C-alpha cells in the first residue's frame, strides 16, 4: 500500500546532458514525476537541464535548475523539507550524490527517507568487494577479482592473476576509467587513471571474459519480494565493446531455452540477495560454447537499457518503479499499457 507519510518527495535528475550521455534519463525522470503526481505527492525536482521534458513546470510542484551536487542538494532539502528522496531515476549522478548525502549524515539530519532501493543496496552494487559477497550469497558466479585502493596493491594483484585483465572503477559513470589491459604498460596507465577517477579511490582487477556473449536482464522487485523479468537483451558485440557503443537486441537471439532460464533464475536470486526495490539491470558474460557465465555488474537504478526495454515490451518500467518506491507492491498495480493485466505479469515478446 501507499506510504501515506510521504507528502513531499525530492527527485534527483541526471545533471547536465552531454552528447551521448544522460539524455535517456529524461524518460525515467518524467515518468517518476507523473507517477507521484497521481498519488498527490508534492514533487521537488533538481535538474539543471532546461531542454528536457522532466523540467517542464507542469510535471513538478517546483523545479530547481541547479547542479546536482552535495552543496546545492542540501540547500534544497533545507528549504523544502521533503519527506523522502528518490535516487534511482537520475542515473549514476543521482546515485553517487545520494550515497554521499547519506554518508555525510545530511539525510539523517533533515529526516529524509530514501524511497525505493536503500543506500546499503546501492553501496553493495558500487563497492566491488561488497558486490562480490552479495553475488556469492546469490550463488551467482563472478570473475576472479580483487578490489584495491592503491597502485602497489594493484600491481601485486596483476602479477598474481596474469594478463589479460579487466580493470573496473568504483562509483563511475558509463564505464569511465575502466578497460581491458594486455600487458604491464597498459595496466599501469589504466590502473593509475582509474584510482584517480573513483570517488572512493578504488578499482577492481578481475580476470578477463573478453569475447564472451554480453547478455542483459531487466528485473523488477517489490518490498514483498515479488519479482519478475521484464525482458532480456543480447548485445550484438561481445564483451569488450562497451554496451553504450554497441547494438542491443531484445529478446536475445542466440540463447538456448536452457541458457535463457539459467540466467533468468540467477537474475531473480541476485535482485533478492541485493534487496533492490524497483527496477535493476543485470549484465552477464556468457561463454559462447558452454554454460559458463559471470555476472559483470548490476545497475541498481533505471539505466539507458531500461528506456529501450520499456519501448520493446510496452511495460512502463520507470512508472512502476516509482510506485514501488512509495510503498505499493506489484500485485496492487495495473500495467497501464495493457489496462487489464497486473504489473506482476511478465510481458510476452513475440517476433
């Protein structure tokens, strides 16, 4: 049921839009505002980009065209006194700022509740050590890896694991700073850069799954532990080409029925283990000639893939995620597109 204690909610957008980055979050931002408006919840939006649908004054009670950072967000919280804050609809920018607000005690100071996916879950998906522990708990395989906070540590791990290696950066946007390294010279360059770009000076060094199939699942969960798979997608290019620079097809085209259901079951275990409320995107590497798979990452938020999945399936992911964030469970909601089925029904994709 609707959490009636939430009278006013603060929504963080994705910040300034640049070519090829963050434009997709206008979809999720506008959907969350519409969903909350239906519940007569006052919405306060912070987003500096005026060339978006979500910053239309008709969609929000108030719009602040301010940079999304600690300083300005705290000022708005202090002035508006919201009951809750939504972090999952503005991409990585909103997640990072939300975690900082929590760690600095600002949310507690002003008694602001995080709506939807809790801070601890966001931290577990972004901090690679915590993430690996959660994946082990979900019986989902991950690449052999080690999180480090300094270059000497990184060098020791590289010598132990051997090349090629994948370097991932904690708390970063769009894979920035990450990359595959084939030798010590490439390793030194990317490792040092990655440590500098991470908000917590942390990189993850892991075995490479370059050339494996890259598969994604869009998964939804409510606070009562109901889950379903909205759809799965297959990247045209293998692991090693960034998703944002590839073509993705939904539903997957080359998976067997056994492979599809193997990854589907893993996705449900993962979202339950993490405790996500709303929607998430799970990325897998699947060996092309065996059933070996690895979990690459989990985005505990609406992503660019979510906008595609919503269009492909006719299921309003951001709208439903917003309703779940304010207390509803999936069986209580209808799919607004079909008008008759419960929001708990998985969309059926035909060809």
